[in-house]
């Protein structure tokens, strides 16, 4: 027996709201890419279509656009203070929660990458992107120790990095900001809704999204298997490089495992909800 259509609409609306919250929160969590979460929650392609072809895409996707945008604002701005507090308490546990979210969606991402077949070029893209992403993040997080003085232009640079992380899956902007000493000042500014910080980072974010959206959309359209296998490699490499290596004791290890399991279960629930909604529409 099919459920009422308005019930499916409500479930989809709540699902999109939650995905938006997680993507917004992932944008400011060190080592996690908002673009990667958009891909694994099956939001990335519609989002790119809205950016590149708004006249045809907005009427098609307007139903999910508002809850995702609202959730992103809540996750990005509203969770900034909460995430800052969680990172202060235990960055290890917080990161394991997001690792669980990502790992829980890798199987569906793997199926999506092979939707149009798997060629030698697609596997080459997978290994090459994984290697480049892992080496880049390792260099930024473990080797470079440059520090800069936060100001308006550096905050604008942070906004551009966030915009790139939305359009380019696997681009982990927070890791770069941490390496430059900009992450903590930016996070504190967002937590207190500092107008100077917001006014500085928003133009850079909008400009980066506008400049890169059409290129990424074109590349996915022309080389789908190669692009998505590359994204899969980026997802796995960016997840591997953020795995915490040090713990304060057995309690933190158990709590990390619990949070990782909760993240995995949440990702599994979202994937199952998508399939159920699709079956009801069929």
C-alpha cells in the first residue's frame, strides 16, 4: 500500500533539510569537504545544474532547494559555535562522526560512479586523484607550518576556499585554513556572527562558485565515468588522511567508535530513505 504523497513530500523535505545541515557543518569541519557530502547525499549534480542552467533547473528542483539552503545556513552558521565547542572537547571524536557519515555512503557512491561503465581511464582517474589528494592534504596538514595575520583579504580568501570546496568535491578548505592559522579566527567570527568576517568571506565564496560551476558541470556531462571515479578517489583519500592517530585513552577510543557507528547508521538511513521514496514514486 502506497503512503500518501504529502507524507513522502514531508519525508523528502526533512531528509533534504538534514543533508543541508550536514553539508554546511562539513564545510567548516577540518578535513571534511562539503562538496563530498553533497555528492554522497546525491545533491551535487542537481546543485550544479541549478548554478549553470537556472532557468531550466530551478523549476525542476525548486522543491528541494529551500530545505537544503536552509539546512546549509543552519549547519554553516548555527553549528559553527557548536562544532568549535566539540572540537575543543575532542576533535578526534567529532572527526570520527563525519568519517562514519562518509564511509556509510561509499557503496552508493561506488555504484553511481559505475553507472556508465568502468574503463581503464576511469580507474586511472580514481588512483591518480586519490594519490594527488592524499599527498596534497598530507603536505598541508603535516609539513607546512606557515602562519598569516587574519584580515579582510585573508577572510575573503577563506570564502573562496569554501566556495571551491562546494564546487570541487574533496577540496577540504578547512585543512588549508588551519595550516595558515586562519581557521580558528574564522570559526570564532562565524560563531558570533561577526559582520566583518561575513562581509569578507561571502564575496570570495560566490565568486569561486560562479567561476568553477560551469567547468565542473561540463566535465561531468562529457566524461561522467572518469569524473565520478576521480571523485570517488578524492573521497577515499580525503577520508583516510583525516583519520586521527592519537587518543587520550580507552574512553575516547570507545566514544569515537560509537560516533563513527552513529554516523554510518545515519548515512545508511538517508540512503534507505532515498530508495523508499523512489519506490513510492514508481
